């Protein structure tokens, strides 16, 4: 920053514990002037690199780019964390302003002719530079980044591409804010015993806390947070209320008025298609898949349809079983989406003699957090110690030190577990700071990863215990798997650190980590009753493990339909009305009327709130092929914590980031690439 600009130093100089930001010293009004100043500093750094009269070298060009923009990165990490996890009107207004400005800033860098000439020269002569594999991949990443930013386009095409990117950034920010507004503004308040029929105590506690947060202290609130709406749909005996809540849930972003996202989707898809054409691709999916393991839309759709056919067949069998239960109750209606979870829970109780309600008292949030840590210690030798009383970015946030077997600090980890109206829905991992070994301009050598997980579990009333569903517990393990990918990173360059890998590989470390939740020794140790402290009975544990593939047709149809619609949007030859394409795609694949997409288009944040998973939602399944095969490697040894396999996993997957090709990384661990067979078997869909 310039000395003459009166900016808050807490945004860029982090003086908290072991380099943690001092969140308490940052005000919302600090961000706007800080961004403006940071843009200028970064531009000056870029001009210095591009304008150098020295011949381009890896050090004076690529490494210089890697460490440039440090102030902007720090301000951005604080701001986007705030925008996602604890937003307000001030932050949202700034988000709508900053998102397009950020896009414009990076478009200027990506089309800087002098800078690209230096990168292009290095790329053309890469074989003579004596680079190791990681450095070569970093150079390749920069070169491809410039090409996809339009560096090779004519001036007028560059200007059009920059305008498209700027508009898309604003549309993505608005899309996410609209979904959050719909979630925040809707609640169904209940009071009578009839309204609460079937609702178990743990859910009543969460609903009472949610109502209290909304100023209704004597009522119970059904909200659109997944940690409340899903169990309500599961346990509520009141079909009319289930339907009312379900329809509100799937209508997020589709309610008319200012928060309706349908127009934003149409504009987004048209601009993405135009962007792909400008860059020489047949469609946006081809552009996005160019640097992934899948590589082509045909490969993606091939996997999705292979799974779809098995999943929809299983789902129809499941639906028939649910219909029998409905008829047995003397009811005369089809299985509708607001019925499925309710009757599936009854069927689970009938088939396996246990229910989600029976299981939940054994899944305490606190215990499952420490189960995550224990698995990491057994696999990778790291330990987590909470720093109680240390301020995070919200009072609910907890701070942990992560140390290796020798006691060396390797990362800071922040856990933000509870839902609140200022937080967008879902769960995610991100970072304030990524691991690397370069020397920064301030003389700092390397940086410690500062990683955080955000979840949306129902917060219990004061003095009550936070309890999780089995799906919640899997989410906790999933996100901590992502966190480990960031915290165990051991690379030289920031751009390939941690989760800086292809989209269809990034879910491997997270989805693989989920497997350890249901390792019997972990459940025996950490699944203990919140009142008695007694471990989960052996019989219940056996039932949980036996039911792992129960309802898998439903879950797989929910996901796969969403992924197929995502691909349909981004491979369409012409851009028609998006909701019509969603409907046509679902009709074409034979979507059961009893199930809806896991994420309908108007609230499909993965795809439309930013660019992260656009034409990429399939990646969860692509990674699932990998993770099922990877856990089978441990099962084949007879020890889920086999030290030899754990070392291979750390050395070839969790620590290497994007420093090597993902196929080579996986083969380094497993010795081969997988087929979908293990994944289909895991889902119970192999037959």
C-alpha cells in the first residue's frame, strides 16, 4: 500500500496468533478503499514485470507473478469470507461493486500483451529452461490462463471478453445474494401439537432456537437451512406442512420479484456460450473441461448416464416400496417429493430396525469434530489443539493449531459449524492463506496455511447439545478432507498449493475422507450418547453399517439429474429458456415425479453463483470413482489405517496439490487408474 493512503493495516498485515488475521480490527467500511489501493499496487507490480528490459526468465516473470498481488489476495480472502459466511447489506452492496471490478482487473492482466509475450517466450522455450516438474506445471498454468483470458485474441475480441467476464462476475454475485435472501426471508412458524406431530426433541430444540433468532421465542421455526428442512421432511407427520415447506425449499430463486434468478440464468448461459465461441470452443462445457481429467463432455455424460440408468431403476424399486407403506396406512396418494424422506425413514426402521432419530443422540457435533482429528492423527500423524478464547471472524468460529508428529506447527484451522441468517447455505472449505515456500517481497519465506471449514448445522438452544444426522457427520468429514488437502500441502509455488487442482480431482481428498466416519473403530470410539456417555450399541452400529446403501437410488437420482442438467445447459447448441431446458432434460432422461434435482436451477449455487462448478458438478461423481477405489486400497490391506498406504496417500494426493498431473498423482498412490465398478458397488448399484 502507499504510505499516503490511510488504510487499515489489519487487512494486509496479520498480527494475530501465528499470523492469524486480527478480525476484530477490521470494519466493513475498510474494504472499499483497501480494494482500490490494492488494485493500484498490483497493477504497478504487473507493469514492472511486463516492462522489464531484461530477457524473460522463470524467476523474473513466473515467480514474480506468483508473489505479486499479495495485498490484494489478503484483502480478498477476508472480504469473500465475510461475504459468504457473515454478510450484511454493506458487504452485499460492496460485493456487487467489487465482483465486476475484480474481473476487470484480472482481464487487464490477462490481456497485457507485453506480459504475455514474456510468458509465451518461456513456454515456447520450456524444454531449455531446466525446470523441474512442478515449475513446468506452474508455467503451463500461467500460459493457459493467459490464453483463456484472451491474450491471443484481437483487441476488439479482448474487450468483448473482458466485458463478458465483468458482467458474469456481477451476475454470479447477485445470484448468490438472491438465494440467501429467499432463505433468510422464509420461515414457517409452528405452535400446536398437531403441527409438531412426529417432530423429535432434537429437531424441536433446533426449530425453537431458529424461531428465537427470528424474534418468536415461544414458537418453532421450519427454515430453509438443510439441517432443519431435511429432518422436518423426514419426521413430520403433517403432510400439508411437509408440502408447504418443500415447495418453499425448491422455489428458492424462483419466487418472482427482485430475488428471482431465472433471468440471471438466461443471461449467464448466453454470455458463457459467447465466451466459449470467442475462445474457439464448441461450447462452454468444452472450455471448462479442457484442463480436467474428464477432458470432454462426451466422457462426462458417458459416466453420468451409465450411473443414471442403474440409479433410476433402483429408485423406481424404492418408490414402489414407499407406495406400499402409504397404502398400508390407508392413504390414497402417489409418492410425492415431500413424502419420500418421510416414508423412506419409516422403511429404514422396518427393514433395519433403526431410525435416524435413534441414531442422532449418538452423533454429537463435538465428538465428530474430534473423530475427524483422530483419523487425521492415525493416517498422517498430525494433531489438533483448540486455542480457546481466540477470536475468529464470528463468535461461533473456533481456532485450532495443527501440528505434525514432531510438534511443528503446520497449519491453523478454523471451524465455523452453525447455520445463521448471514451465512449462505451449504458447506465449504476455503483459505485465508495457502502454503508455499517462496520468498515474498517483505522477506517472509513461505507461508503457513490458514484454512477454514464452513457448515450449516442447526445450532441448539443455549445449554443443549448439538447433534448431527449421519449425513451431517459425513459433511463434517467431507469438508475436513478438503481442509487436510490445504493443510498438508507441501509445494513450492502458491498457484499449485493444496486444492489448486483440476475440478474433477479436488473432491477426491474430501470424499475419500468420508469413508473413515463409518470405520467401526471410529464409530465405537466417538458415537457416544449425549446424555449417558454410553457408546453406540453394537447392534445399532451393525444396523447402520448394513444400511449404508439404503435409499441409494433416490440419492443418486437427486445428484445425477442435477449434473446432467448442468451439462445440458453448457452444451446446448442454442440458448433457449432455461427452465424449459431443465424440464426437457429431465423428461428426456425419465426423471421420476417423486424426486426433484438436488439443486434446481434457480438456486444451483455451484453452477450459477460464480464459475466454480459450472459444467463441473459431475466432478463429485468423477471423484467418487476415485475415492471408492482409493478406500478399497486400504480395505485390501485389512487395516483402514495401514501406515504404508497412508504414507502413499499423503505423498501422492494430499501433499502435492497441483504440482503433478492428477492421473499421475493417483497412479502414484494406487498404481493404476480406477473403473467405476468400486463406486457402483459402494452405492449398491453394481448389479
